[in-house]
C-alpha cells in the first residue's frame, strides 16, 4: 500500500476511465461487521480515504498498491482530495464511521461530489444504534412500541424525549450524560428508568455501565467513560442480564502477549480474538538467511538430482527458506516429485500445503522432533532405494532428530536453512507493561520465546498468567523464575489458546459463584484501576 503522498504515480498514467467516490459505512468498530458491498468496493479501490487509526484494519480488503489518504485530523480538504482522485479516473472509497445515513459528517463531501459532477454511491453500514446494543446484550426494540435515536449535540430540549415509550438511544452524549439524565427526569421520566452506557462498543475494549437515571451521576463518577459511546435509556436495558454474550466471553478484555512475529501468530491472534482477548504480537526472534549460501545451494541441487529419499521440515521458517531458494532457481513444488516429505506439526504442514506440497508424514501425537521420530519408519534397503534425509533447519536447532534418524539407519544432511537472532527490544510502553503487570497473560510457544522475551523486555509481572506449549517450555520458564499456570494438552498454538480460554472461563465462573465481580489478572495488581462491570 502506498500513502497519499504517492498520488497518481502508483497507477497507470494512461488510464482514463470514469472515476467515482463510494461513501462506505465502516460499521461500529468490529472490523468483521463491514458489509459485503463495502468489502467488494475496497477490493477494487484505487484510493481509500479514511481515519487510519480508527479503520486501518479494513485496508486488508484492499489491493496492495492502493493509495491510502489518512484524514484523521482533516475536514475541509477531504472532499477536495476525493474529488481530485475521482476526476483523475480513480475508484475512491471514503470510509465513514458507522452508517453514513446516521448523523454523518460526510454530507458536505457528498455535496462536493455532486457539485463537481463526480459519480458517487452511498453504502449503508451497520449502525452503532443497533450493533452496540446487541453486543452489550440489550434487545433494542423487543416488545416496545418505539425505538428512537437522537444526537445529543442537536438537542436543546429533552422534554419530548422523556415521553419516549420504548428505547431511547443517544449518540455523542457521554460528556453531558449526567445533565441529560437530570433533564429526562425533569421532563417526566421516572428516576428508576434503566440506563446503560457502553464505550467502544463491538470491540474488545467494550465496557458497559448499567445504572438508572437517578443513580447515573454516582455510577459514572469513577467509570472513566469516554467517546465513542452510546447511551441507552429504557426497559430494554434489563434484557442485558439474559442476553449479554460479548462481554461474557472467557477472555473478554484480556490483554494477551504473543511473543511471535505477525506471520507466525496470525492464526493464534485470530483465535484469541474469538475468545474476546486483545492480542499483542511482540517478535522475540528475527529470522535471517545463513551467513554463507553454499550449503543451501548444494542441498537444493541434491534435492533436484535425486540425492534424497526424505526431506524433513521442523518449522514453517524452514519451508519458507526452501521456497525462497526454489524461487531463486526458478523451481516450484514439482521438484518434490518422487520425494517423501515430513512435517513436524500442523503449522509446518500448512506452510508446505500452501507451497503446493502435501506432506507424507505428520505426527499424530506429539508435534515435536520426538513425536516425528516416534512415527518415522526405519531404513529398509529393500524398500528404500536411497538412505539419505535432507534436514533444513535453524542454526540453533537441537540434535535430537539427527540422532534419532541415525539410529533408524538413515544418513542426514543437516543444513542451516536460516538463522535465528534475538529481535530488537519492543517499544518502551510494551516493556513497561510486561514488567508492571499490564498484560493479563503471555503465551510461550517455545523455550526460545521465553529466553528471548526475558532478554529483550524483562520478566513478566507475577500477576500475569503464564501459559506454555509443553514440558520443555515449562522447564525453561521455571528456570527463569516464572510460575507456569497453564500447559497445553498437546503442543500446538491452537491448543495453547484454548487452554488459556478454559482457564479464563473457570476464573470468571469462580468469581461469579463467590458473588464477586470478575476481574482480569491485570486488575488485581496493586494500584490497578478497578472498574466495576
């Protein structure tokens, strides 16, 4: 993706098709609530105009060469930029908060397109008035005769709204919430009328305060609620006790440290989000090519010329290293024809399949060198024409696999496919959070992630839940003085995330059974701000 500064240089200078601007509702906050029409327009966009801090995640739908115009702090110049790009023949998508049809600030931009005779389209989005309530467990219009939505900045007299006979949803009213509550009571609403105030709705930062018009001032005093937020007034708020689902997820709001690169942790982070967690990826290692390429060059030549019977991959990084070498030589997955291929676990197998190679052996039990050896067939001179195995791996890999294969009668070509070096320290804010208990949990997927995280950022605080992928990683963690709280049932990242979710669910259930408000581990540290949910 390119920034707005690149302007037209990233596109065909000779293109002269008719441009247009699509005003697309980005939804209430959850990036997965984008409409199919919105995603389709983003996939074909030449230019995207947006507040990148708020909606940057939606750029994943866009082409790699899309021009990104960040307008977080701008207003008047936005319509001019969109019109200019459209006049140049570009397909422009202007991402708007929520639904452009609800209290939108883009009406002037739409008018600018009409005045400039630029074609435009307005794509509705999921509005916070319904989505935030649903995520908060509030049935917005169940069994009520009226559903009313108002913008607090446009209301001078609240008396007419005090007579609402159903659900009243208020936008942009958090700063004046107490005054609004008093005005509604003065207008005739009972002071016992239920009220809910939800901040950052539909995101894993969502936080809801349930109160009544009469108690609103007291309940909001220490809640630290800020925009974006929605106020809901009416009996519909009482459905929250039965319908709340989002905030009841097992790891809701947990800030979880994932000490892996974005490429390695994409699936793991998505799984954690499904449990309500807020994953934070912090690379602890950097993968670099071997110092000298000759060993890998000889290995690729031997692979192509039939030197090997087997190729054993012990990591997705090894698959990536071989794939990149193949591309250097103009080779593809067809070069594996006639070879047997082994993968140490699911992640490595997926990397091979993405390359076009289906592994012949993936251990069913333990996903480790030991698990691979337990299922590896011994060399049989009658069945195996060649007794040599290619083992591309990291420079710091253990000798377990080589020793085991040698015992089984195989000869190994142990090749350094990549080097692992300690990553640079994370930003200071991350280091402080790690050491001060700002993270609720950390997931260690290998012994090296333990050693490297402690080396570049320090030891996690003792309130942080420590989850490890297996016994060896647990042993390393304990050697560094860490208390291991969770170990995965089987050594996979998915099982580790599931184990953490089960732990979080049990903690939550125990708190509720004791009559307490469930708290995240980070909220139990000394001096932590505690907000009642």
